[in-house]
C-alpha cells in the first residue's frame, strides 16, 4: 500500500528540462508544460516529497510533506529539506521570467529557519517571488509556511542569467 504521507508517489515519472526546450520556449511556457504534465518534475522532488503546484511570471509555488526519512540525528527534519524547497521556489520564480535561450544558476542563497519541522508538520507551502530581474542578475525571496499559515522558514536568492549553451 502507498504511504499516505507521500506527496509524490515513489513510482512517479521524473526527468530534467532538455536545453533544446529552453532554446524554443521562454520560462513561463516551460512551467506551463510542467504543470500540464508534459515535462516531469526533477528526481530530487520525488526524493524530498515536494512538487511544483503553481507558476506565473515572477512567482512559483511548491507544496510538499516532510517525512521521517528527512530527519537529522536531533529528531527533526534536516535543515536541508526546507533549504531545498526554498531554493526550488526561489530559482523557479526567476526561471518563469526567462526569455528563450536564457538560463540561470543560483550564485548565492540565504535561509532563515524560524521553526523546526517534524513528520507531523504535514503539508507545507513554499512561495517564491522575483524581487529584481535584470540583464545578468535576478533576485528573489520566498517563504515556507504550514497550511495554517505559520512561518517555518524564509530566504532570498541571487541568480546569474546567461545564454543557454554558453561555456562561461
């Protein structure tokens, strides 16, 4: 029987976005295809039990459920779990703004963990929004909250923008 705490089934298809798509479609078009199920989520989303649920220009929302499998030795969800879902929302918010042929990478991000997480925390919502989108640099901010609206963590990110296929 499927574990009822799993947000994303273990047998769900996963993959990555081919660079050819980034050459043919802008960021928001790629996210529309992801949400329509035409592009599968990355393997990391299955491993960490979260997925993209909304995207519009300058905004990305993820939902997930932390599991006992994500615990650290201290008996709480490892800080890498909220950091990863925040990084996903922060980066994907930037990705929604990209023109055809432009890619991005995270160059810096900061996370503030304000409340511990447990397997009993349940489903959480992580919303990222673009603060600045320039020619070579973009910045974003995100929050991670319980379904009741309690803040768990928040963060900011700086991304470098570059032509897809450039060797830097």
